C-alpha cells in the first residue's frame, strides 16, 4: 500500500527549504539516511529548477512511499515547458549552470520528465534500501 502526500508551494526561493522539509517528513526514517538524503537532494534540484525557470505562482510536490523500500517525489510546475537534452550529461566545469537534471539522474534510480506548454513534471524514484529493525514506521 502506497502512502504519500501532496503540498503546494509558492514559486519563490524562500519556499525551497519548507518544500525540502515536507519531502523529508514523508520519507520514512527507518531507511538508509544516505538514500533518503539522495532523494531529498534530487527533489531540491527539481524545485530549484521550478523557481529559476518556470512560470506561475506556485508548484506542487508529491511524495509517495510504497511501505517497503521504494519512494518517489514528483515536482510539477506551470511553466512553458522545455526539451531536455539526451542523455542528461553534466556540463563542463567552466559552465555556470545546467547541472540540475544531470545531478538528479546521478542521485536517484529513475528520473522521468514530462514537459509541454502546460507545464513540466519531474518524477524521481529511488530505492531506499531495507528498513532498519530499530526505527519507526512510515508516516501517515
């Protein structure tokens, strides 16, 4: 059984810390902190892209957890859309920007991008590893 939550945030830089806290709160602490940190960081990159490149006054963040070990974060905006390059590669060191999508891909198991004139959705999925016997249960 999947558990999860969705929250809307204002599309301003000050909303990113609150959105990160929202994601972390819904990811179970009984899994590898490294795996959880990777998913939170990838989600943060997606949120930063929304703030820096999308349109509209807000964005949505959804967190999904399968109750065992798979978790996902979906970030949706109302921007004009874009066409990501294939493959998602890290730009040269001298480039000032353009690392977000490649970093997301390096951090989590699966990155899916759906983008069009009505907005962009970035879906991140990651295996959090086996649950620890000593930690609490999933939120919800």
